[in-house]
C-alpha cells in the first residue's frame, strides 16, 4: 500500500512514475482498475557510468536504480514480479529477486563532460545506411541496461521510455497464457516467454508493440509453421523501407517456430485464463 512518505516526498519538479498492483480479473475481457496506484518520484538521483545495451557505448547517466524505486513502495506479499510498461507498449516482466543482478537503471538525464540533459538520442541514427526508419525514441526517461559481452537477445535492446510499473504475482501472470496442456503448446509457450511476450500479446492480454496474435486476425491462419520460422529468424530485405520494427530472432529454430505456431493456434481456439492471485 502507498505510504504517506511517498506523498510528502512528491514535488512538482521531480519526474515520477506510476506504480500499482495488478487486480484480479479476466484481462481478455476488461481492464480492471489499478490497485494502490502511487506516483513514485525518481529521486534521489545517482550518477552512474554504464555501457548501455542500446547505444552500445559507455555513457554517464543520472537516474535511479529500479530496485530503489520499488523500495519506497509497499507491495503486498504475493507480489514477486515487476511488469515494466514502456511507451511503445512493450511489457517486460522482471522477477524482483533478479532486479539487482539485472541492474536496470532508470536514467532521467544523460551527461557529457560539460552538462547533463534530459534529452536522450534516438537509438537508430538517420545517417547510417542500415538505419531503422522508426528509431527508438525517448521522452522523460531511458532505461539503461548494461550490454552483455555476447550479442544475445535482450528485450531491453528494444524498449523506449518507461511509463509505469505494474506489480504482479509472476505465476498468476504466466498462467493467463496457459491455454493447453499439449506438449508442443507448452514448448511454444516457453519460447514465447523468452522471446516474444515483451512485444506481443494475445486477446488483448500482454504487450502490444507487435500485433496481437489473435485479434483482429488469428495470425496462425496467415502463416504456415515454416513461414513463421522464416518471419522470426530473418527480416525481409525491404523491412527498413517498410519501417518494420520486429527484430530478427536468429536462435528460434524450425522446431521452436513450429511449437510457437501451435501456441498461436491454441490462443485463437481457447479462452485465456483470468489473472487470479493464488
Ligand atoms: C522487439 C519486439 C518484438 C519481438 C521480441 C517479437 N516481435 Fe513479432 N512483431 C513485432 C512488431 C513491431 C511487429 C509488426 C510488424 C513489424 O513492424 O515488423 C511484429 C509482427 C509479428 C507477426 C505478424 C506479422 C507477420 O508478418 O506475420 C508475427 C506472426 C510475429 N511478429 C511473431 C513473433 C514471434 C513468434 C516472436 C517471438 C519468437 C516475436 N514476434 C517477437 C515486434 C516484435
């Protein structure tokens, strides 16, 4: 529940983020009201030098570690996961116990030797031949996650400005998508959680950066398992001209893509489960 301290710390000038607890309900039918919503100020800011995953270079930032933002919010005990909402409608679940390890830093300013500014450069530059026509743009903040040595998939390569933090029970959140016990569907769901859920949802539940898998078109009817595999692993050569935003995800093999296709079919043929806290 919101503590009084948060309210008294709120000042008009400091940027703040809404933090709330997910209410029980069937999110494929309605958007239940947010519980215990509070505006948590992004302060006190600290300065950090990090090699940002998106810019792929060292930079100086002023901001607040995500775990610090959450420390000032008293969450009910069933909460174990933060769902990060972004301005491009990505949704990234982060287990609270991994917060520190992940080192998610919410930067409100980026600094050079001379000064700090609240303006973050877009992630793709226009003057580069491979530039995305729709670069990732930031407004009031930028999530900074340290680049891993290898180029493995991370949703934080694609996130824009953090717009809110929804606290959930991770098991109850995941369960919404468990529409079938068939082994292939379960395998598809595992890949969905690791690679797709950050951008895609089904029946209005989950992220909404890429297309919903079911509405308005059930995407499994539109692609065969084979062409889904091609779509996920490779980008069409004119993808940049078309302004397409989905990254190529090279490590989804044919078997995994086939299982994903069965999951998409199962989403279209079965209702999702309501979010109910155990
Ligand atoms: C970083 C965000 C992101 C991730 C991760 C992502 N997608 Fe997408 N996807 C998009 C966007 C955005 C579109 C809309 C078209 C575009 O801009 O490329 C899209 C479009 C699609 C489409 C419909 C278009 C078509 O041509 O069929 C399918 C199907 C799809 N994605 C499947 C997947 C699957 C399966 C995964 C996981 C393996 C995945 N996506 C991961 C962002 C993403």
